[in-house]
C-alpha cells in the first residue's frame, strides 16, 4: 500500500508547482531588467536625453513595473493555491494514517483474541505451542515500540523454552520461523 495523493489529484499540484517556479523566474528577470534600467537612468538622467528617448524610458519603466505587479499578483494567487493543495495532501495523509492505525489495532486485537484461545496449551502439546509461538511472532510485528514488544518477547522466549526448539534469543526466534516455515 502506498501513501500519497491519488495520481489524478497529483498532476494539477505538480503543474502548479512548475508554473509557480516559471513565474518566479520571470519575476526575477523583470526585476533584473528594471534594475538595469534604473542604473542606466542614474548614468544618463532623463534631462540629458531628447524628449522621445526620455518618454520611451519612462514608458519602458512603467511597462516593467506593471509586469512586476501582475507577476506578483499571479504568484500570490498560485502560492495560495499551492498552500491549499499542500494542506489537502496533508489531510489525505493524516486520514490514511488514521485508517492504517485502525487496521493495525484491529489486527492486533484479532491476534490477541486468537492468542487467548491458545493460552491453555499444555506443555507437551507441540501443535498448540507451535501455533502459539507463530501467533506471538505475528503480534510482535504489530507493536512498533520496543517497550510494547518486551512482554511479547518474554512470552516468545517462554514458549520456545517449552518447545525446546531453538534456544535462541527471543528476537531471533521469529526470524528463524520465518526462514524455516514462511511465517
């Protein structure tokens, strides 16, 4: 199972990210042109130019300022859309996490219920003890923290001792069962 945004919802998100980068690159270029124009204006003030050249410079400056303003507006709107999409993506991940947490809890409860039915295994009942050991190994996988696993590891060691099979540390017994019996 893969966590993430469904493919059909991911494409617009990717397009918006790409478009945002393009707009920011264009903004950087427009701002650079404006700085160059301002530098030129400092080197040769408008009063030293003929009237037509001075008007062209003012017109070019106004055009660049207008483009920069428009780009800033587009960027702002697109950033808002991207933030919304990111929030939606996070919500989807949180929902999936909640569902997975519930599934893990349900599976743990199911295995614990099965384990309870095996709690009365007699010391010599190998079949029952084998099932009990396999059940404990499955349970061990469903507890994420070491603190939660410690009691299960002790039970695995105890059942393994009753079976007199491996005499291995509890952490390795389940690995051996997996290798030998495809647990």
